[in-house]
C-alpha cells in the first residue's frame, strides 16, 4: 500500500471518530495531500519512463549483438547470395563491389529496422497501457481525497458514510505492481537465455507474445 493511501485511511479514521474529534488542521492537511498526490504521480511516471527506456536499450543490444550476427550469417550463407558475392570478388570492376555493398547494405538495414520495430512496439504499447492504468488510479485517488476534504470540512454524516469511504480507500493494483517483474523477466529471457541459433530465432517471437500478454492482463 502506497504512503498516500495510508494517509487517506488515517484521515478517514479521524473523520469516523465523529465531528467533535476532527482536529482543525485535518481539512488543510487533506487539501495539501491532494497536491502531493499529483507530485507523486509525476515521479511515478518518470520512473516508469526510465524503466522502459532501459528495457528498450537492452532490446537494442539484443538486436545488434545477437540477432544481427545470426541473421547476417544466414543471409550470406544463402547459395544465391554467396554465388553473387563470389562473382563480385572475382570482378576487377570496383563499381560491381560498390553496387553489391550498397544493395546488400540497404536490405540488411531494412531487416534490422523491421526486427527492432517488431520487438520495441510491444514494449511501447505496454508502457502506454501501464501509464493509462496509473492515470486512472491517481485520478481516483484525487477524487477520493477531494471528497474526503469536503467531508472533513462539513464534518457531517460521518457514520452514514463510514463504510463507503473505507471501501473507496481500498485501492490496490496487483497487476501494476507485478508488471515490472514480468517485463524485466521477458527482457532478460530475450537477452540472456537464447543460446543456440534456433533459440535466437524463436526468442523474438516469444518476447513479443509475453509482452503482449502482460499488456492484456493490465487492460483486463
């Protein structure tokens, strides 16, 4: 449970005790808490952005250090490409070699870009999903705090609202708390666990499916 939720519960408990027991500072503190919630939300979002930036960096490392060498070996191992390469090597015309390098280089770069987009897009979709979920939670927290502030200011109908306020304050989101571990595990599986050539070929697909699965769970 986050600190500001604990504070809300404390304030609610104070209110529940009755009008006579509400300290004069309580409404002001509750109003200040609303401002603090917004500041915490901004910090939370910055940490989230840093987390996903680091995951994108690790995916880029995987593409450059693991996938590209494997793909290049398969590409140049193709019989037709190998035959053309041998002809170029045997040619005495520098223009032939330049044309080959330009043509092959463009194709390789295109494939590299496609693979990067394939792996990065699910991460970016997951980041947007989590941000949207957090926004809903923080908006709800602000709404609760605003209601509680008004409640403390009016200091009325305490017992009638007791159960409803406590239920409103029971904000938990185990999915958002767990997604960090699951995303970290997915990136680690992509970067670390792929050993053989077949593992490397399949790891990208497994990574995309796992990240999409995390996003689907958060959206549900």
